[in-house]
């Protein structure tokens, strides 16, 4: 039998990962350099969810419930050069964008909305888990 709280737990884990991705996107919205000091703007992360459990349940029915992280996608589009400033140390030194400063293209409003949505979905899963616990407790009181 599939655990009664596993559906809500899988939802809480998924929403926590979504919130972490939104937080990372907001924290790195101005990151223009890679670890070696080269101009390589941060690329936005987006969490893709899928129905069912990826970690495997004891039976086939159990694998159909809940949600899991299908992948954390990294945006593949090129950085957008937005401002011409050849004196900036972060400006492209050569190529078609020579003299332009790139940005990450992360929209803080979108990331805040994603974070709020993930937080509210997490809270909904907590409430569902609490309701499940109360129903189990009530059923046990009826049996005893």
C-alpha cells in the first residue's frame, strides 16, 4: 500500500526544489563572470515536474501517485547584450557584440512570482498532510 503521507511529502520536496531554483535565479541575476573570471552570464534554472515517483515505490500503483523532479533545465539561449559600454571590464572583447555588456536576462518579477507560487503550493501540501494525519487519528479513535 502506498503511504498516506507520501503524496504530500513528494509535493513538498518538489516545491522546495522549485523555491531553491527561484532563489538561485534571483541571487545570481547580476552574475556575469564564471569561476575563471571570463564573461559568462548566469543562466536561469527552471524545475520541470512530472507525475509519479522517480525513486520507485514498492508496487506499480504506488509509482503513479505523487510528483517528482523530472529535470532542472538550464536556459540555453544566449545572453542578451543590452548596453553598449566598451570601457566596462565586462564588455565583450571581440565578436559581433564587441563593446556590449551582457545580462543574465532574469526577470526578478517572474522569479518572485515563481517563488510565491512554490511557497503557496508547499503550504497547500503541508495542509493536506495535516488533514490526512487528523483523518487517520479520527479513524483510530473510532476503532479503539
